[in-house]
């Protein structure tokens, strides 16, 4: 009996020891290592500690050989680069559309010019370190009909860099105003049309003349009550008596405090006593017209005009009573408070009696070297005034503009006919 009890006690002790040993093996680091070694290698769902960069799609793998991890990383980078290239290529296809351009080169009389060289460039986009622009250049020559074209080129815009023809000049105003054409990505999209080519007009030069040039007429400030001021265009300054040009401004009301932006009527009159004026319609101004002059130009607006402006600018030709021809660029302010108002003029005058107004600064005449009185005696007598004489052969497709009332020419700052402003209200 005692022997059976002893055997049972020994078995119980051994069982307890076995339990202790098993517990120790389960909680030891070696047990964790063995568990991972026996686990099947694969993708873990445990997120590494620390922030994960936005936009990343890296796979966090465990228990992979180093060469396999490097291959997976390389494949991921290739996929990312392919997606970037596809996105950039789609963007380039949108930016680099097809460019077609048709042009026509004529002279000042609308006569087609052959053999004119036109230099152009387009803007194209390409991939570099980022999105870079490329500017390939092209050259074309006009045919017997004065036409040229640039077809099936890629880009988003075209610019005319130069128009070269011996003995002709491309107006700087035309260059600045109409030499760039946007095809894509701009609110002002140019639409090419082979039946309606872009017209480039050149002027056949005669050679620069010796001119008197004033970049600004001194003391040309205008009262607002209609009191005229006189300007000597030879000396380039305001004078009390005589002169070549007379200017006057009437503003109603005279005091414009509180309504400088609108709410007042104004009227400006420019005249050449004994001579005439003519609005400059062409973009060159290299030769003054022979006839078509009027004694006075009238500009102005009413207070309730929806397109009301307080400042105007423009250009006109003039012919003085002595027979001088010239051109004036002007700008006028009518809202100066307190008055007087500014009137800014740039003047080109040919003292030889010629209508040639091509200017070269190296030939500029110093008016102080002219002998007063003697030069006027050698001037040719001007022909009798011929106001509103229509051309014998009007230009093709030229719109008919009815002549203004006799004695004055009513103009806005862009040469459009308008009703003269109301007379000032009585105070």
C-alpha cells in the first residue's frame, strides 16, 4: 500500500516539473524565434512605427530574402515612373496641339508683295527635369500672290519675329499689336483660316527726312472754361500769340469734386488756323496726306454716356498755313481737379514743305538753328484747301464712312464719329 502511494507521489512531482518546463519554454525569446521560423513567410499586416508618407504605396514585407525585397522595390519604382511619364505625356498632348498659319503680305496700297521673308517661332513643351519649353524657328517666303503658310506644326502658340523686305518697313505698331497668336491655353484663341489669312502690311520707305521733333510740348495745360491756348510747333512750347495750333476745353461742371469718374460733360476742340487737321487712320504715319484736311477736330463725351471716359489719346496729321506738314501724338486728361488739365503732345514736323515724315534721330533738326522768318519765306505756298475729297479709287472692301458736318470733324479717341457733347449748362 505504501509502495503505491510513493509511486503516485513521484508521478505527480514529475508531472508538475513537466508543466514548469513547458511554461518556461513557451515564454522564452527562443520560443518566439522558433514560432516565426516555423511560420510561413508572407505579407504582414503590422504597420511600422512612425508616420507613413502620403501617397506612398510601398509594401511592408517580412521574412523575405534581401534580393527579393530589392526586386520588389525596383518594380515599384518602375511602375511609379511609368505612371508619371503617362501623366506628363497626356499633359503634353493637351499643350502641344496642331498649329496651322496662313498669311498675306501687302504694301500700303494693298498690293501683294512677293519674296518677303517671314521669320517665326512656335512654343512647344517637352519633358526634362520638369516641364520645359522649346522654341523651334521657321522661315517662309511669300509667293507671287503675297501668301505664305506654316502647316502641321505642334505647339500652343506662334509668334512672328521679323518681316524682311528691302525698301519696306514693318510698322512697329503692327509688330507690337498683332504678331503673337495663341492656339491653346488662352482665353483669346486664334482660329486659322486659309480663306482669311492674316494680313501683314508693309510701307515702302522713301528714306528718312530731316524733321523737327518734340517729345513733349511744354506748358500745354488746358483751362476748363473754353479759354484757348496756342502752341508753336516749331519751338515746341506754348505761346500767347500766333503759333500753329489752338486747343480749348469746356467742362461742365467746371468743378468735378466727387464725380471725377463720371457725371460731367466735356468737349475739346483742336484747330490749325489757316491750315487743317486729319485723323491718322494708318499705322505708319510716314507720309502726310495731300488733302482731306478739316479746320477743326472736335472730341468729347456726355455725362450719361455708358462708355464714358475722362482720358483720350490719338494721333492726327496737320498742315500749317505756311505749308508745313507733320504729325502729332496726343493724350489728354479732362478730370484734373483743380484745373487746368494736362494735354501731352509728341510732334514731328517737316520744315521743308515735304509730306515725308519718316524720322531718324540722327537727322533731327534743332529748331533754334532756324532763322526766324527766313525759312518761312522759302516754304512753298500750300495748295487751296480740299476738305472731304473722296479718293478716286477707294480701297477694296473699305467701309463707307459718311463725312462729318462742315467745319469740324467729330471724333472719339479711336476716330469713330459721335454726336458732339451738349453745350455747358448755364450756371
